C-alpha cells in the first residue's frame, strides 16, 4: 500500500508530543483530538480489528476533563489529551479486560494497572483496549479468541504478535502511541512488522502491577509510537519504582526525551554474526546492513561481536516461559474471574476442568501442558533447571559483548510480515520467528525496533537495537538519530 503523510494538522497525523503541545497551547482541544481518534477507529477498525473494546464515553469524558482543567488555568500533564491505546493484558478499572481469552470474557477489573494510573495522572486519554494473542502467547495475533488483527500495510498479512493490536493501532494512526507487553519479543516483533517504533525497557524499569502475567521473569511493559520522542515521553511517564511490584528497580528515571538529541558520534555498535545466518530474508538483511553502513558514515564504529549461545535461545525461552505460564495461569479456575462452566456432574474439580477446557484456546493449552511437564518432579532438572543455566550463559554473552560495544544491532525479525495462516498450523515455525528477540528478553536488557528501508513490495522492516541494562537512553539517541532517514513517519492509506 502507498505511504502518505499530508501536511494538515489533523489530530490523526500529529505525534504524541505535538498533540500535548497543541492541547496545552489551546489551539486544539483534547475533546477534538479524542473525537477524531474515535471517528478513525469507527471507520477503519472493522478492517484492521486492532481494538477489542472502545471506551467512547469514558474517553470523551476524560478529554473534557483535561479541557476544563486547562480552562481553569491548572497545569496539564505531559500527555495532555494524547490518546494511548492499551493492550488488553493491562487491567483498566471499569473497562473489560480479557487478554484476548474466552476465559476472561465479561471480566471488569476493579483497579488500574500502575502504568494506567500513571498515564491517567499525565492527562492521557485511553480510547480502548487492543487485540492480542491470547495471554500474550504468539507471534501473529492469530491466537486471539476474538479474531486476528490485520496488518494495516497489507490486510492479508499478520501485524505480528503478541501486541499486534497495539502495533496496528499506531501503524493505522488510530493513535500516535500505545502500550504493549514484551515477554520474548511481543513489542519489538510487531513493531518491525508494522513499521512502528517499539520499545521494551530493562526488566524492572516499569511496574507490572495489573498486567495479566504470562512469564513473570520476562514480562515487561513498553510503548509503541509513531515517532521516537513519543515513545520516550510515554516511557518516562510509566517508568520507575512501584511498591506494588517488588521487581521494579530503585534506579532514577532519566530524561529519555533529552537523550533523543544526544547524537551518535563515536557510538560503538556491535553486530552479532549469529543474527545473520540461515533463515534471514535477503531483503531484511540488505536493509539492516544498509542502515548500519549509514551509521558508520555518520561516525559510529561498527564492530563484529559474537553471542555464541544465541542458538539455544528458542529452546531456553520455551521451557522457562511455559513453566512460568503454567503456574501463572492456574488462577483461572472459574471461581474468581470471567467465565464459569458448570459441569453436568461432579464437584469443584470438574468445574475447574470444564471452565479451563472451554475457556483456554489451543496454544494456551499447549503451553500449560508443556510448562507443567518441564516443572514435573522427574523432569525439573533436565529441562527447567538446565534452561535456567543456559539463560545465564546467554546473559553472559551480552555482558562480554558490552565490554567492547555500547549497543548491539541486528534485524528484529527474520522476515517481513508473513501471510495470515502461513504458520498457524506449525508451532515450531511460529516459535522460530522470535529467534532474534528472545535473547534480549532472557537477558533482561532494553531493546527497541526501528523501521528501516521497506521491502520492494512496501512491507516494513525492523532494525533491532539492544542496550546495556538501564541504558535505554543510548537506544533513544540512536533511534532518534536514524529517524529522519527512517520510514517511521509514513503510514498506509486504509481507504
Ligand atoms: N512470541 C513469543 C511467544 O509466543 C513472545 C510473546 C511475548 O513476548 N509475549 O511466547
């Protein structure tokens, strides 16, 4: 599809920072921005299926409250009037939250996730909840219980997963920013496949309180955005210690937006040879190498590095993530939340069984079975414990590489967006599409995906950058430097 960017000040084309500035100055109201957002969702969401729930009245009410605050002369938050689409894995008080699972149909959380509380406090507007793979398990959105998301660049293709709805919402410019979660690539891979900027922060940077847990030693929340500063601003708002999530770090939150103007001269970029092997699409490789060559011309130092345990990442991840998932998902029993299936006969165990059988989709069941198996008494040492040891080796690969470079760059995904249905019956092929995103997740490192030159047929390609723990600023500096020559600001025509 053809890319476009017109010059009028339609709220749909403004970045998050531009919206907040215009709302503060008063040359546009938060209500007008919100109406334009809801109109665009009404018109195009039926094609894209990015939203599971649209919070029309609540969003308009919140927008009017921001406008009234301004009229009273009160100071506005840094996301004043900025619509932010929210992955349905995040609990939103009073708004349905399903994690795209039938088992949570009808569940309305009585509380907000910490990231939601922080967005509201910054005067952001939440227009709705986005579609995803059920419980964030998947790489194509085809595991949603509510229909797949379509890639706005080509409606016959996947937007990636699991945060495909949040990625598509930004790609289609329903909103300029959104929140996703990334356990093994679920922000970066859909960002790559939809030509958006996606950012997974360091493990512990952002509170997961209120995130429906998938694999707790890996899950992180982060933004998608139509520009780099938008993501920086959202990340600044949601980051920082939270007493409700003991894994959050005490570290001070830097000014991520300020890092965007730092430049990249002298930046040492490591290129891992293991990420450029069999299975990598030639167009993806050419585009990523082209971007690296430009960075070298701009004064970066490009060095080969080795991450020798990369080839164990898929196996390691699928042992650890399924083990943790099998434990996290035990809470969905038909008693406390959402769906309850009353069995024809029997007692409470039959109720658990009937509810879980009806409520969980195929991939979720597969993972619960796998995870329960690797944790079982006879196999724990052989699988789970072994995977934990390999995880340490993978982390040590990065530690070693970061002795001589500041950032590691590689493709985000081995291929551009694949066709819907292409891998849905082959779980292994699907798992392999995460091969480049899993290692940074296992190591807990910050990582982002930035669009680089698209394929000949116009499909987006993502350039991944991985930083040292708590050095998100380096990634913002690099992405912002690449932005003027990146296709990030173009978006597909949907009409
Ligand atoms: N695609 C990977 C999986 O299926 C990663 C998902 C995620 O990061 N939530 O587990």
